[in-house]
């Protein structure tokens, strides 16, 4: 069903990617795209195909490492945001995919449990910066690729795997490369603009969060008193607790304001 598919989607994509590259690149064959445009992988000397070890490292960096990094940061952020008085066994997030029995999450739970509250806040800030910087790094690398014309994937740059093209005219390649340099300059300009917007947005969020913390407890006490007098005890389906600052989505469902905004930011 759809629920199981969404829960295991990233794992299925990982297995399919690994299977594809094992049957092609790791086995010494061209991928379908490489066959189509008549290119073959070579190492930094451009005189021989990459060694088996170099190809294995490339496949790992291209498939397994990004998956583990994404899951690790997601689990780490989740564990750091759990309040000390909350039960870990009752916490489950649809964004995490795998259950709490995964090796990555068990190891992260153990390490986070040994941190102080001040250290948790500092690590949480580092995780946030990493999650923002990784997509920017990919975009920076893509802009450099457009300018230089080599190493489309970061994993290929690390392993030094490039391509040789057989067939076609050399003049055509030079004209195409010059047009891509212009695209690379535009990509760099867009990247700088994005970084500026994100920094401004981060400052706005920090200010809004501080203002929210000032009045949330007082407002919660007012809402609790009001609901008790009216005899209503409604629960949020995200945090499974009494709703605080009840908010309706366009479809009519009711959530806590913090829960639904955090969910929208995550998903």
C-alpha cells in the first residue's frame, strides 16, 4: 500500500541505484546514458579505465553515503529536539522512514543521551547549518562543472573519474563548452542570491521564535482554562497532546500551530 511505499521509498530507491551501478559501472560496463552519447569512464591519467577500487568508491559516494548522511542528520535532529521529559518510545515521525530499531538511530540515541542541554543546542545549530549547506554545495559544484566542463557529480570529482568522448567534431565541443560557461556564471550568481535570502530568512525565524517563546506559556494557560470551562478536550493528531493554539488547514483538520508549521517546514 501507499503507507508502506512512502515509509520505504528512500530505501527502495537506494537499492535500485546500487543495483544499477553494480551491474554497469562496477562491472566495467557503460551505463545506458554513457552508451547513448559515446563516452567512456577514465581515471585522472585519461589513458586507462578506473580501477575496480576507484569505481567501488565512486558507487558508494554516489549512492550509500548520501543516504546515510540524510538519514543520520534527520535522526540526529529528531533526537536533539525531543524534550527531556518526553518518552522516546512514543515518538515516531513519518519523515524518518525506518523504525526506531535502525542501527543509525540506535547509535545516535546513545550518543545524544550523553550530551548536556547546552551541547544539544550547539549540535542542533550545527545540524541546521549542515542541512542548509549541503544543497548549496551541490549547486556550487554544478556551477563549477558548467564552467570547467568536467566532473558533473561530486563523487566523480572526489574519485577523479572523468570521461573520454569518441566520435564527433572537436569544434562542436568547444562551442558547447563556451555556452555552458555562461550558464555556470548565472548559476553562481543565483547561488549567492539564494544564500543571502536564506540568511535573511534565518534571522527572521530566530526573531519570531524568540517572540513565540515569550507568550506561548501564558497563551497555553488561557487556552487550557477556556477549554476546561467549555468541556472540550481536543487532541492534535501530530503530537497526540491537547491542541495548543488550534489551527485549521484548508481541508478542515485541526492541529497545534507549532505542530503543523513544523510539519510543513519538514515535508
